[in-house]
C-alpha cells in the first residue's frame, strides 16, 4: 500500500463515521398540493377546488379551465355545448418553431378542447342563458377565426331565442398565426353583439385574469354590465408600450380590475365565490325568469 492509498482509505473511513444513518424518504404523490403564485402558501388541492380555485390565504384568483368554470356557474346537468365541431385551419401556412397545425394539435391533446372558447346553452337557477367561456390554457386564450365564429354564433343564438348572453373572457389577444383573419373577428363579434343589443337582450361580460389585446378592444368591453374578478389584469397593450407612447410613468396598479372600476371602465369587481349569485340576481333584476326546459341546438343540425 502506497502512502496515497493509505490516505484515501483513511478518508473513506472518516466519511463513513460522519455519514448520517440511512433513512427512507416518504414519497408524496404529485398533484396533492398547490403553491400559490402570490403568497407561496401550500394548499391541499381538494380544499383549493372546493374554494373555486381561490387561495384561502391571500384570496388570489387562479385561472380556471373552461369546463370547471361552466360547472361553477351553471346548474348541474343543465347545459349543452354547441358549435363544438368548429376547428381552426391553417390559412396562412404559418410556421414559427413548429407548424401551426402541429401547435393546434398539441393544445387539443393537452386541454381536451377544440379551441380557446367553449360555448354552451344552460340554466342558472332555472334561468336559461347562453354562456361562452374562454380558456387561457389553449394558446393563451388567443382569438382566432374559430373563437370569433363560436362567439358570434352563440350571440346570434341568444338573440334569436331571447336569452341573456354571458361571456367569461380570458385572453392574451388576437392569434398571430391567423394574421388579419384573427383581427376580423373583432368586427364580426361586435356586429353580432349590436344585433343582440337592438333586440333588447342583456349581455354581461365577465373579465378574468388576463383579458388583453383584441378581446379587450372588442366583445369584452361591449357588455351592458361589465364584471371583473379581483386583481385581474385588463388592458389592450402592455405597460412598456404605453409608457413609451405617452412618455410618462403610469401608476403601479394600472390595468388592474380595481383601477378600472375606480375610473369607470368596469361596473363591478366581484369575488369568484359570489359571482354566480351576483349573476343570478342581475338576471332576475332584468326580468329573466326560470324555465323548466332549455331549447338547445343539436350537433346534427349545426353540422
């Protein structure tokens, strides 16, 4: 044994003496706990779901998938999805890091949605309503041709049937992969909403975090009543662009729901736990009455 071997063996024996006794770590299954993005508290996922995805520690409103939002707002087993057969195409043969059709297929498989909005006919405490819910998980809730078409068709259905229209907005804006075709949806949805208004039917817009870009510049801000969730980001473009354009510093709480309420851009800021009851109260104040049945459009007729 050389002196180098002797020192190496001595060091290994010392490490063995200093090493703590072996123990078996407990395996914690994934998906049991949720860490709040704002206060960083851990919350049991089932408790968070029972609280409608609102953090019980700081009241931070997490984003809600469209199917969960529908279940939160409508009566159980009262709704039927319409226009679910509409899917986006690739009119511009757009390709960035991957082709647009591949990107669409990726989001369809991960979200189980056909596009960034789900439109349904259902009931709220027996009152028939037309409800559209945007889902930020699908390409940031971006507004493409299908999103605009589904919202326009839902609005026209509500107009023809004399139903109140509710739209839950969550979007990063227009979908760049469809270029000018996505921007055309702003005019199309606005025209459908104008016909709904002239038919003297109610339209309530619910703005969630975030609601930005072309959605804000069109149907999100055309509601007869505009409701926002607490601390939701609402605006057309980002802070940096606005400050560079105006050449001045804007307030820290600029583009929050509370700031817009103070300046008259939204009518109410309603916590998620009170949203359903508030909507039902507004519907009753506008003389919408419960009905035992809701006439729905069959998927066969739509296609």
